[in-house]
């Protein structure tokens, strides 16, 4: 794999899809496969991915100036990693430390090698999506600025996901009143199948990486919660995963980010989606929280994500489910089958708390799982090892918040995490 960055101007009429741009700067990424590379690869979580095109752009809100080569290389790697088989050749030398992180994490030779590593800074930014999890992070860190990622069209790839309302999400993020910048990119269209999306989950940080020197960043905070960090996430493993290659500090991606002087920070990595939703909906950002990617004036109420999040919200509010979705709908089909389920801990939590669950699309899942409030009480507290993973500059602040607002699991409750799926 060979990758190269070039600079452009966001006001250039030739930059397709930049309607409404009022300035800033564009960085174009182009890459070329080697003979051993393929257009079908796999994300770190195992999802098979098919490539659609070999270029993308990132539109920044202002000209960032000189960007450290390790940051440029890492931003590119979040896009091209799934399709790289043996080596990656960047367009400028990377530090020996960064090259070693790629070699150790993926078995990929990275180069050319030369120059000094990026020392990093002490600044922190929140990768803010507008969903409940990132809003919970924002509630925990009220003085930390946002970097919001917005999908825009690609000049060479048809947009077959016009229902994805990235414009609505960006508008809500901008309306929070928080210090924020929005980065616009078409990098999700590099991916053709299963649908446009991040080639690697970490590609959402590509814009923040290009701004990291200008912002003095030493860390990027993301809203990945306990299910994603410790319990295998939504579509893979479904078991306790302390060595999660995506989010463990000692995992492949954690080491790569650290080598580029920008640590991955998971402030809510030790709490469930029930806790993140409670924190988000109790915060000043409540009216700006949106987990649905389809609705314009509000959540669409008809997609699978709306159904899942409604179960969690109804559980924390101790009320019946408010949905028109019935068990025979396609988006509810998975809940009619026996477990395991993606996000199963939250299905158990919701089924144990929602009144009248037997009259909802989750009726069969509730019967299969047999969960109770007692058996799911651990999901209301914080898993202590997650706080120890927070990089030192921010650890005590996160620990103090968790102690005051959430509380920590007992040893017996922590064992529920550590035996999950075993």
C-alpha cells in the first residue's frame, strides 16, 4: 500500500461536495494498492469490507500549518489498514517508534523511517458524535472542546445512503454552545460494502489527528462504553475482552495512537449504555442528543437503533416502551431468536426494568434471558479497571466523577464483567 497527502483549499469550486464551505483547508488522501493487497479486507473487529475507491478528502475548518508526519500517517492508516497485506509506504518519513507500532500491531512493514517522534501535548478534545455516549463524555468534561466529524458526498462514488442525515447531526453539534470545530470528509465512501462507513472505527478521528498539532492535543476522548471496550462490542466476540485490539491501551490501535503522541481516552469505558444515557439526558446537552441517523426533526422511531435505544431509555425512566415497531418487523427479527445478541448486557438490563416487556418486540428475548434487576444491577456502576486505563493527565478527574456520580462495582460485580460470555 502506498499513500500520499496533498493540500487544497476548501473554497475551491473543484472540491465536489463542499457546498456551503466558507474557507478552511482540504487535505486529499490518495492510495495505491500493491500487488499483494486486495480490494476486500477486514476491519479490526472482523467485519469484511470491500473498497469502492482509492481517494478521499478531509475538509478542515482552518489551515493547520505543518502537521507531524506520524499524525498524517496515522490518519491515513485509519483508512487503508483493512486492505494492506504486507507493507505501507507513506509519502514522508515516519518516526521509528510509529513504524514499530504498525509492525507490532499488524505485522505490516511501515516506512520510510526517519525523523523524531511527536512529543504530544497535554490538550484533550472530544470526538463528539452527538449520541448519548459522546454526550455523556461531554457532561463529564464540560470544559473540553469538541471535534465533530460530518460525512459529505464523494465526487466519484454515488451516495446510496441519502437517508443518513449527517447534516442534522452537525447542526445539533454546532448548536450545543460548546467550543467545537466540525471536520467534513468523504472518507466513508472509500468503503463500498457492507455500506459507506468508517473503514476502521478510528477513522472518525482522522480530522482531529490533522488538527492535533494546531490544538496541542495529547489525547482524543471517545464515547466507547463498557460494552465496546470490555464485552466484545456489538458484532464480534460477545465475551470479556481485556485485550480488545481496538480500544485497549496495549492493543494495536492504542499503541499506534500513543506512538503518534495522541492517546486514546475512554472516559466512559467502564460504564454501560444505561449510565451514559442517564448522564447525557440529565446534562445541558439533552436537547441536542441524537442517536438516530435517519430522522430530521427527531429520531425516526422506525429503525433498529431507535428501538434499541428506546429500550434503554424506557428502562432508566421506568416506563413502558414507546414504539410502533412490532415483533414481525425486520428490525425486530433478531430479538425473536435465542441469544447471544450484540449488546446483550443492555437487552438484559432493559428487559428486567421495562414494565409490560411481554407485550413488546423484546418479549421473546426477555423470556430467553430471564434477567432480573438484581442480576443486572452491576450495569449501574463503573468497572474500576477502566479508570486505571485512562491516561495519567486525565485519570484522577475521571475517577472523581465516577466516584461522585456513578459509584464503583464491588468485587462480585466486577466478576460479572470478567466472566461475561465465558
